[in-house]
């Protein structure tokens, strides 16, 4: 659903298909860190991704499978981008995955010692672990617009057009009273951090604070779309589409369902 909403034009269907691959891997790796891996295994996996070495023998089999898929998809997308646009993005793509895994590992370590971070600390790491940066870095290269050394450096460094989208996604996701899946993971919540940091605050006031933060972040994101801007209108619009899609993807009802999303999905059939 994400690629259809983010890149809706038929001329971008090929890029949309490719974008499903990093999106799927973000969900898979998130589950590894949140549900399946022990802290020792997660440390090993993060080291492998940071070094991007093919010696994965110390990893358990399911992590080996995941890294092999990650490596294969990264190489495949890099080859296609190089063939289509003459730029090999493999260093940027590998770096984005390493940054993501580092953020996941920070969360795992916090949970292992029962650490509840301050809201600023929480949000700084969670906008990275949202996976938005990874996905939009891939999208930037798949679109192939304005690929220059300067713009690649900007994209690698988590610019506002990406970080504000990630902030909106993170805050909206934490507003939900239920998860998008039944699991034994321990994600934590911005609301939990805010209420601990502000004793006596009600859940209603905390939610109002989050909604205000989302509104203010939208203002910052909109400013990123005004000229002069380094990125193409196509990339900018796609980033906005991610943020626009977020409420639809995280507006749960009391039955852990997404009725609005279900209606939209039916309209596509």
C-alpha cells in the first residue's frame, strides 16, 4: 500500500515495485530486533551490517538469511540505479541500513536495562528507527532526479524533508492505543516518555501535546517544499505523500483494525 500511495503515477510503477523491497526489509529487521533476537545476537547482527562483511558464521540461521536477502536486494537496486542513471548508490544504501540497525540496537539496549529515555532522546532515535530514512534514500536513487554529489551528501545526512516525515510517522504511530500487529515486542512510546517526564499529566493532555507537535512538524515539512530546494518536485511530492499516508496507516479502532485503510483497499480492487 505504501508504494501505491507514495508513487501513484503509472510511469513510476517500476520504482514502486522496487520500493516494496526495502519497505519489507525494514519490517522484517524491526521484528528481529523487537521480538526474535537476543541482545548478544542483535549486537552481532548490527556489527555485520556496519562492516557489511560476508562472514556471517557467528549469526543464527534466521539472521544469516536476513542479511543475505539485505545484501542481495541492496546490490540489485544499486545495479539498476547505476544502469539507469550512471550513479552507484551502494555506499549510501549500506550506510542507511547501518544507521537503522544502530538505532534499533539503542532501543534494544534501553529495554534490556529498563531505561525510559527523555522525550528528546526518545524521538531523536525513534525517527531513525522508523525506517523512513532508509526508504526515502532508496526512493531518491530509484527516481534518479538531481543525483549529484552534493545532493547525495544531503540525503545521507538525514535532511529536513526526510526527518520531518519520520517525525510525523513516529508521533502518529505512538498515538495509537494498540499496535499494528500482535507481538511480544517492547517498542515503548513517546506518550510513556512524556508522561514520565511530566508527572501528573493525563493521557488526554499527553495526546494533545503529541497532536500539537505533529501540527508544528507539518509546518516545518511544508517549508522544505518551498524554493530554493535541492530536490526534484517528484521526490518532494513523494515525501509529502508518505506523511499524508501516515494517519491512514495508524488510525486504529477498538478492534485493532484500520477501517479507513480497509475501505481504501476495497476501492482499489
